C-alpha cells in the first residue's frame, strides 16, 4: 500500500492542531471569580482578565507541527484567507532559507530539491496585515533519517550527446517499481525540449521507462530532462537514491525507409531524398521484421557468431563490416559483399538489411544512434520490445504506457 504520494501526504494535520494559540478558554466566561463577589466593573479585589490570543489568518497544515520522520520531499501546505498576498519561508536549523516553488492557488510550497535527512526545518507563513488578527505563524518539523533501502536510478544517455530524431529518452531503475508508484515517478521526471514538443513517458518494463515526442524530434532540438527521485518513496520501503539531469542535442533528421516490394532503401535527410540503395532482406525462413526501429549501436567491424544459437550445421561465424543494430534479436543494417548480386532483386539474408560494401560505409559514416528505419512488406511483424520499438506504436497506443 502506498505510504506517500503527491496525491496523499504522509502526515495529515488539521488546522485545529496548529491554531491552539487562537483558543483561550473558549466562549466560557464567569461573572465573578471564585472567592469573590465583586461585580465585573468593580476594582476591589479584582484579578486581571485573561487576554485571548488573536485569531490567525494563516496556518501550516502539512507537515503537522513538530512532526517527526517526515518524508524529505514532502510538500508544505498552508491555509490563508488571502493566499495571493501570503508568503511562505522555510529555513533549516542554521536559519538558511530553502529554495522552492510557491503555488498560491494550491496553497503549497514545494522545495526545489529533497530536504536533508534527519534535519529540523521551520516554516513561516505570513499573510496580509489584518487589524486584530495574527498574520504570521511558524511551525517546525523534522525529516526522516536517511533510508537504508534505496533504488539506483540511471539514464542511458549522458550530457552532451547528439542523437537521431527517433531516439527515446531511457531511464532505468535498479529494482522493479510497483505500478501504484509509477504515477509519482512520472510526475518527478520532467522533459523540456526547445522548441517545445508534445511527448509522454511509456513504461517498457517494471525497471525501465522511455519518453518520446508525438512525432519524431524536430531536427537540431535541445532536450533537457530532470529526474528528481532522491528520497521519493518507491514501494516496499525503498526510496530513490539520487536525482539526475541530462542535457543533450538532437541532430539533423536522417530517416531510412526500406520496401520489401522494391528491395530499395530510401534515405531522407531533413526531408529530402539523398540516396536510394538496393537491399536484400531476410529470406522466407529467416524474414526481416516489418516495423519502425532505430539504430541502437554501431560497430565498424565485428563478427556474427550464431553457432550457439542455431541447430548444428546451420550456425555461422562471419566477419561483418559497418554493422548497425536495429533489434535485440540480431537484425542489423550491414555491408554484405557476398550478396551484392542479389541486392535490389531477391532476399537472401538471415533477417538483416544487406547493402553493398560501398553503401554500408556510406551509411555508417552518416548515421547516429536514434536514427529511425522503417521496413515494410515482409512476412513478419516487428514485436514491441525487440529493440527500441517506441515508434512501432501509434501515439494513442504509446500513451497507454503512461500511468498519468
């Protein structure tokens, strides 16, 4: 069961807990003091009347006053008769002010980053001046100790990379995230693209989530994403270990389309056809997958070894030039000088997209990780998850993978 989320706070305080200073002896009043019969107007033997605390125009509602073990990313909530004119300040034990965002409509202050563990903080809420009313209140709370069970959060890409227009953003977790916590995780993973582009997160597994825009990234875009999960509850007593940020760039648009009908690859750069390349796809017994994939990795020289994967006598061990992986199951774009006489005419490969040695080098020099390739008309459909298949789904289907 979820113990904390942006929809449900850990500590729920009522205004009455924090407004005790506004309560004296209630409405109960005595006409005379015990042991004396003097009238209210008499000075003889009179005892000074109690002064009631001024009613407050503001209050801190979460975390509760003097709360302990508060989750270190908890938002701070308040009430006010005039929130637009209300200010909130949060300070640590040394008096240093904590940076954050004040949402006056939601009456919530959200720290810019996770608060320190095992630390006392003071909240000061100041409302507008009101005659006969207290317009400033303070409340303190102490954050939880550093959790003993943490989940590592990593990004597949790092700062400064340049990727193709089909590159998904990939976040991985060191432990499965329960479904009931995935909406909280998504809320704390923010993507900013310049120029702005609509996009969404999509969970490919309990330990991996991807992000893609509605259509391919616009060429030359700048993309920044922040994953703020330090101290965030991630289920079963686990918390996020750290935050991370990544700043990257999208390169030119380079899109490859392969037709099984024509046995040709059409290459477009920034929307213009720059090359048409004869290809040979997978033969009927080992067909290429029809669908949209992206370049996952590139190896100028490698060896394809299937001797442990195929039945005895069917495996092979072959040196390969200009290999570009597009599926996890072993489909590549690569140079195949042995099939150059068949390229553009008939399919003879084991599922790969075969091109000539010359065209293999030409493509290899121009592609980058995340460049998309779409294959059409083969006997087999691409299975989602066999590679970075984010573009093999419609936008409506892709959005269903988000928990928001």
